[in-house]
């Protein structure tokens, strides 16, 4: 069975791929808007794995809408959620038997509710799978420690390819560099450098 | 890392074991009250896998309380939920790094809420993992079809080792054979005969 996994090059989506690989032919899908070249970081990480890598082109209008939402809200949650749902819809249109992402049990954003999952499955006649949604934070940390080489740092300094990088770039253009620190409170993100 | 997985010999808990085996040393734990010998069905299935099998003794008082709850309610949901939570508590006391079960995204019972998972983890300093909770019914069915040989039939006729068999036996004693059909509406259960 062919499965398309939304892939950022971060530890969660890399671990998700490893959990699924015995059961599906996994393709790593890095969704991007064409705003920046950050997707290349995910491709570089993907090359250290055995998985096929593909870019998934998102609609620029959704990026602009999400950036506007983040400016209005003053925090990124709803904007990132909007982009993630769009990315899942796009992935579901690509003809895979199943689509998946790296959302964890303890994630606050993005989240995919039971109703959203069912709706995606019914509309596209596809399975939606969240292989990490039964794992808490410490369980994921344990698996990562045993399986991946990970670089950890503040979001601003590491090179990953989630939607945030492109939304930040759009917001620097529209709201200025100074606004970014307020809109995206400090948090650690990770970038996988190698799969053991 | 050592993981204890609540195991009935059914397709869900068998699939859960296969999903976890690359990451944990999995022990199959069949919880039982000592009311019937149904746990031997799970042991027989476990022998067709590569996993270690252990019995997990539950407290008889909990079985009696659950059977009483089912009689009062007129349906099994709350009683089975009560036993499952007790089984998770018992498994968490056994010294594993993590405990797991085969609950799926679309299961109505038993369920383990985010709050219950967090509480179990905090009180026992353990990870709780539900590897199938990110998989819907059709995804599980696909994986089972590709991975396991499964016998499907009405609950009354197949030989599995979930808590239901022992609760039924208790209820036959206390409420009579005729009550069982009313208390446990027909539903299909599965019993794994072999792992491919």
C-alpha cells in the first residue's frame, strides 16, 4: 500500500516514517508554498533515510490567508492549523492509499480531530493515519534518542522545512522583522541529521 | 526498552505488537481474573508470534463490580471500561518502561482519554502507548489483511481471551444464560490464528 507522509525533516515526521515502513510504501511529502527554499532542508534529511522524497505544492493563497490570520490573532496556532489541513487535503489528492502526518498525542498544533480525520477519509476514499498520536512526549523523546540523531535549537536558528519558515518569511515582508518574535514565542524545534 | 502490551489474542492487540516490535522489547500480557481458562486462547495465539507471553492477574473484586455494573446498565460498555483501566493499572505496576494496549481511533470501548493516559504515566513514571490510536477502522482492516490470519465470528462462538469472556461467565452465574444475549448485543470479534 502506498502512503504519503507529510514530512518536515523534524524528528516527529521522521519517526512516523520509521513506524510505518514495515506496513506501507512510504513517500515523504514536503509541503511548501514556493516562498522560500526551506523545503531543501527536508530533502537533505530525507536523503539520509531510505524513503522516496517528493515536494507537495501548496496554494499561495492559503499561505497569505494563514499569515493574515497569525497577524490578527497575535499567535501562530490557527494559521499553522489552517496550513496543515490544506496540506492534508493536497496530499489526499495525490492518489495514495493512505496519507499520514507526525502529529503526537500531546501536540497542541497542528491537531486533527476524529471528525476531521473521518471527513478526509470519506471525501477522498483514503486512510488518514497519525502513527504518533498514541505516543506521549516522553515516549517520542525515548524513541528519538534510540533511533535518530537530532539537532535541537530555537526555531529561528535551525534549518527545517515546516510551514512556519515560509509563514515567517511572509510575515517579515508584511509586518517587519521585529514582529516575528512577538508572533512566534520561543520554542524548540528539531531537525534530524541522520537516521541510525 | 521493556514494554508490556495488554493482549487478548485478537487482531488489534496482535497488530499493536507488530507495530511496536522494532522499538521495544514487547511482552504480551493477558489479563485475567481466574474465572475461566480463556486466557489460554491468547497464549496459544502468542505462541505463533515471536513475543514473550505473561499472564497478568487481576483482582476478582473488580470483575464482580464490573459484572454488577453491566447488569445495572443493561449494556457492557462501562463494565468493560472499568476492567480495562484496572488492567492498565496492574500492568503499570509490573516494572516495564512502557505499557500499551490495542485501542483504535474508532473504538467506543475501551477508551483511554488524554487525561487518563497522562495520569497513568505520572503516577507510575511510565509511558502509556496506544499504537493503533492513530489508525481508523479501514486502515486497521487493511493491515490485518496484509499481516495476520484472522478468524472472525460472533463473540459467543469464537475463542479469544478478552475480559468479556470472564464477565459473561460471571453474569451467567448471577443473571442466567438468557440474560447474556440482552447484555452483550451481537458484535463480531476476531481471534488471530497466525502471524504471517
